């Protein structure tokens, strides 16, 4: 039986850790401890990355908007989804929409969401999220 920890320790030492993708000496796009991204990732790895990215988006929304606790879970989700999709910096650029959300004017917030380049880019996703924002329900 192979000693996984011993093998992993040797590979970690040999490969080193990279948090960002890089080209290995043979030209393959690689990340982590020498993981060849051209081979793809497993569903388990994809789900782990999704969970981590959602947790980051949640923290960013909570840190950016002190008024977040007054939102329904569904409206909070809209901000998290938008942050996940485009990043907190771009979401913060939706000044009219965010002002409307803060004021509790969700109809205007939904309209402002659709009046954006982002809505044109993500189409159905934007329509769905704007409906959730307006209604406050999933």
C-alpha cells in the first residue's frame, strides 16, 4: 500500500506551490502543485472552487454594504451572484442600482440592473436576477 502523505510531501517539495496559473517547462498551463489544467478538474474540485468563490463573494458584499442585513435572503443572493459574476469592484460601479437597493426601492434597482452593459452581456441571468431583486423572492 502506498503512503499517500509521504508521496504528497515529496511531490509538494519537487513541484512547489503556485496559486496562479503558469506555463510549466513543457509549456502546459499548470496550477497548484503541478496540476496540469489541460487535463481539466474533477467535479469535486469544481464544487470546492465554487464553494470557496461563493464564500469570498459573500464576505465582499457584507464588507462593502453595511445595509446588507435589511435585505431578504433572495436580494442578498442577487448581490452575491453579481459579485461572483463580475467582481465587487464592478458591482460597486452600479451606483444608482445600489442606492435604490439601500433605499428599499427595489423596482428602480431592478430597472437599473437591466440598464447596463452587464445585462446585455449576461442576458437571461440579468433578467432573472432583476426579477428576484424586485420581488425579493427566489
